[in-house]
C-alpha cells in the first residue's frame, strides 16, 4: 500500500498533466484527491461527511469523506469544504502533519523551535504545523518567512514527495510477502 502511495504520486507529477503543471496552484480538493489516491483510493461512503459543497462530485466526495473520517480535514466552516479554493501553505502544513501522524511518524515540535518574521500572519490552528513542516524539511522557508497565506504549487508538492522518498526509501522496495 505504501509503495502504491508513492508510485501514484510520482506518476501524477512526472507525467505531463495540464491540471498539475509545476507552477499552478493546488486546490484543497486536488490535495485530498492526491492523498486518497496515494492511499489506494479506498472506496468510502461519499456521504460520510458534513459538507454541502461536494454534490455532483462523487470521487471527490469519497476522498473527502475518507479524509474526514481519518481526521485529516475538518472543513472551513458552515458545513463547507471549499474544494476549489487554492491550498495555502498553512493548510498544507496542517494536512502534511496530520497525515504523518496517521502514518505513525514523528510530528513532535519542541518549544521555541523556530522563529520567523511573519509569525503573526499564521492562523492559531496552523502555528505548530507550519513550524513543524519547515523544521522537518517538508516545506521550505521563504526568505526567513513561513509565508502561511501563500498558495501551494504543484511544484512544491512534488518537492515534498521527492523528500518523502529520500526519507523513507523503503517505500519503493518490494512489498514483504
């Protein structure tokens, strides 16, 4: 399953795909679909979420229901998920950290671990996760800034998953019998 995760991700980023060109922004829905596909696109009850803005989008509704069930997503308020809204760096950091926790990876952040010159721009719900993502190397610092409200590009996600393969090379090794 883990091997499938990264094979799917690499395929998505290495093959030419107009929806995921390197400099284009990634939406909240794109990111959840990517995580879901990488986890094997486990069939899930597409109604097992509280969001009202996913009707008519069956595959996305399944992916969001899966992520909601695992505690990866909670929505943006008033029963909405906002799947077409560009994913911000702080949202991405939170999702990456929650996903790593789901995979039983280390997500500890020591007190006073980092300082930046735009800390006041970080939402309270994303503070630790954004610092964690930058300190752990999952996301890059941008000129001593965390840039929490900047939009994540497909290229940045590709860099994250490339790092993932470097940190966990066994993900591409043959599965044990």
